[in-house]
């Protein structure tokens, strides 16, 4: 992960009071769903 991306994640976690692990779970789920739609799944 780039430093810039890590800093943005940290800032988002602080602002939303959502743990970084939960934010990463959501991001991964969104990515999987995005690719599933592209593949017609």
C-alpha cells in the first residue's frame, strides 16, 4: 500500500470512527462485487 493511500485510510478511519479493518473489509467486498458484475456472476 502506498504511503498516500495509507494516510487517506487512516484519515477516513478517524473521521468515521470505523476501524481500518472494517473499512478494508468493505473495500474488498466492493471490489469483488465489481468484478463479479463484469464477469456476469
